[in-house]
C-alpha cells in the first residue's frame, strides 16, 4: 500500500521531516483548493508565493477540494494512511477530521526554525529577533 503525504502551504519544501517516516512507497502531493483559499482569506501575493514554491518542487499539484482529492488518491493508491505536516491551521485540521473514518491521519512535527532558548523572553518580536537573528541564519 502507498502512504499518502499531503504537503500543505505550511510545509512547502523537499526536505521536511515527514519524509523520515515513510518507506519506499509513498505519494506526495499538494492540493490547490480555491474554496479553501477563499475560506482562509489568502490574498493574491500569498497565493502566488504558494504556487511558485510548489511549482519548484518535484511533487504533483491537484486541483479540487481537499477532501475530494484525498479521497480519490486514497482510492487510487489503495491507501489507508496519510501523513500531514503538523500545522496550527484549524481549517486544515477540520477538513482532515472528515476523513478520519477512511484514513489514519498522522501529523508529523516540523523542525524548529531556530533553536529554542529559554533565557530569551521578550514581549516584542523585534527585540527577540535582534537577539537571535545571527543564530537563525546559521
């Protein structure tokens, strides 16, 4: 059976930790869902960025609603499992919760953007950023 991997807009890169959780037989895809993008109120610039980022990756882009595309792919590849990069996006989680009866959904956490440091506590982002920006670009 093929494991499905849905790369949503919060994880558009080729070397995500999600790929450490699969064997040889997997199908990676992105879903272009206009209804979802309207629901989360993405503007033109953000949509252009998402499309260009996904176009540079070696994965397929499917057009349609999230649940319909995933259901079709699960049937086509006889999949019972889908791996999804962890996200704080509640709309994505709600859409996937509909598929719980058909698929086992596993959320895979991402690597930290910068190493966590408990000694840096700032109320303002830019004060925090000034302290950690050198580490962030290493």
